[in-house]
C-alpha cells in the first residue's frame, strides 16, 4: 500500500515528467525565431511532442503489465535526460523537432506512474490517490509555463531543457530507491499480443471507449487555448515578456483543486454529476476568454474556470476506467491517453493556424464548438456507461 511520502513522490515525478512536454507552450515564438520556423506553423513544436507522446503510450506504457514497473519507470526517466539534453543543444529545426518527439515519447512515464499509484492504492481510495498524483501533474504544467518564461527571459529557452535534464536525473535516483519492486508481471502475454490487446480492451469496455473520446475532446479544447496564447499576449497592446505570460498560467491552479477533489467525488459515486458540471464550466469559460481584448483579467477568470473543468473531468475519467480489468491497468491507461494525445495534437496544431487567419475570436469560437460537441457526446452516452464505473465504492473493514 502507498504511504504519504511515496504518494507525494509519485506526484512530484509525474509533475516534472509532464512539464517536459509543456515547457514549449509559452516559448513557441522565441523557439521558432531561433530556429527558423514561421509563426503560423510554430504549433508543430507542440504537435510533434504530442504525437511522440501518443507513440510512447502505444509502445511503452503497456509494458507495465509485462515487466517490472520500477525498472520501466526509472529507465524511461534516464532516457528522458538524454532527450532533454538534445533539445537544449539543438542546432537546427530538424534536430529540435526530432528531440521534442523523443521527449514526448518518454514523457509517458507520467502515465506509468499514475497507473502504478492506482495499483498500489486501496480500492476505495484509488480515485483519491489518482487525484493527488494528478494534482502533481497539474502543478507541473502550471510551473512549466512559469519557470520556462522566467528562465527564457534570464538565459534563453535552451537553459529550460538543460536544467530539466538535471532535475529528471535526480528524480530518477529517488524513484529507484523508493518504488517497490514488482515480483511478478500481471500478464504473461507476448509483447505484440500485449499491444494488440489495447484494441481488444477498447472494443470490450464501453467505459473506456466513452471516457477516451471525452478525453480527446477536452484536451483538444484546452490546447486550443494554450498553444496560441503566447501570440496575442506577446504582441501589442499587451507586449508581455515570457515571464509574465508564464505567470498568467498560474490562474490554472484551480485545476489542481479540481483534480484533488474529483477523484474522491468519483469514489463516492458522483462521477457523472461531476463530469456534467465540469463540461458546462469548460464551455462557459470561453466567454471571458473571448473578452481578452477588453481586459487581461477576463483571461485569468477563463483560465481558472476551464482548468478546473478539465482536471475534474480527467480525474473522473481515470477513476472510472481503473475500476475495470485490474490486470490491465497500464493498457487501460495507454488506450485512454492515446486519445488525450490525439486531441492535444489536433488542438495545438490547428489553433495556431486558426489564429493566423481568424485571430483570437476564431480561436475562441473553435474552443466553444469543441465544448459543445463534448457536452453533447456525454449526454448521449449517459445510459451506455456501465454501472460499475459510476457506483459508490465502500472501503473494506
């Protein structure tokens, strides 16, 4: 069972790993200028990271059901050190994109950590533990934007990735000492069959299908906001520095609050109610976000609301899917998060193009449409969601 210090280590390690995939968000303009990208296609920097993340979900995360999870997590962390170093030393656009793709592939260690924490937690506390670890992920994303902005203004964007390489190496050492060894794998499948079984799980488990599609839509929604955000904030009339842009991301601290509580709400049988409220909030958030030209305070309000809705939905999704197939936790995580990557890649790549043609109002319209589609899908699938995913969990005496 998980102790509090180990749970917190899971949260910190997950936060740093996911930060590696988010450092570029407030730096797209300076990275593009340094290596010859046009602003219109700067979203490719984030897009290739998310596509790499999807590839890592398919090829690496399922291995946790086949080999020692401790060895897998530490090994990925060490390889991440090398990938981050290559990003920081990139001398061409091709090298940067290839290195960012590698960072994305290896950043899936975050999901291996979430799945392992869920396995080690007591069943009646699983949603809560997932919520705590996901809170670490949220803080990692928020601090990634702030720290990346500060360091870029002080020493350039490259130092961000070189410093992260050092921190990741330190975390790998702590994980090696703290994580329990896994005596036996949870499955005896061959690796090719293990990968194919993710499709089988997707076909056989309706809760996985439903929640994976919801994940795809909500993460397309949030990256529609985040990817092009640096462009209007760094341009007139705001002319904000990268440090200032990163600080505005702290408005998303509500996401950590949503993550911490949503898992417990799901454990108590309120997963569907939590989802509905959270998705409505994500739609409402686009109204103040669209008022950015009137006051930057509206943006802060919108980010606060949309991050709360996003993380509450995300943790509820995970709490539901972890109730089925205990022997396949890593594969369930991988199958679910593949859709997260698809949505993130779509939102980040398309939104910067939309911004170049239709401005901030076009981006906000795109986000609102995605929110409406997500709400409609959730309503249409209420009856199709199995009761095992929505019932209250009772702790064993």
